[in-house]
């Protein structure tokens, strides 16, 4: 546990908590924050720690900002992929049209060739 980690209930209904680093917090975990650690500990077992009780709303705002930024990046990427898909569909259509023209020309050429040979 590091100073600044969030403390959330362990889920064992025994008054113990779990330390979660800020960068690993999820939206659901923010709804369960009990406090924030004021000290570091290398002890992986239960330990009493000093912590600030409650949640600073600025922390939630920072989380929301990061989430919104990531969402905008994903939306931009999705838009690029959609454009590439449209481009690919256009190329598929052009290839299909080209194949039809070539098949028609080949059929016409074969017909002319057979007529010429007879």
C-alpha cells in the first residue's frame, strides 16, 4: 500500500479494507471509497493505517476527465475504422465492376474467336 491509495471495503463485512492505487480505480470502486491512505506500508497482511475519511470530489472529476479523454480517443479511432471500412467497400465494388467488364470482354472475345475459327 502506498500513500494516496484509496481504501475500499474488503467485502468480508468485517471492517477491513483494501488499498487500491489511484491509477487502478474503476468507476464502481469510486462509489465505495471509505478514505485515502496517509502512509505507505510493505505489510501485505492486515494493518492499521492512518487515512483521510471520505472522498475528494476533485479526484472523481480527474477520473471522469481521463475517462472522457479516452472515450474521445476511442470515438476518433472508431470513426477512422468506419471510414476505412467504407473505403474498402468502395474498392470491393470497383473490383466487382472490373471483374464483370473483364468477364464480358472475355466472353465476347471467346465468341469472336469461335466465330472466326468456324
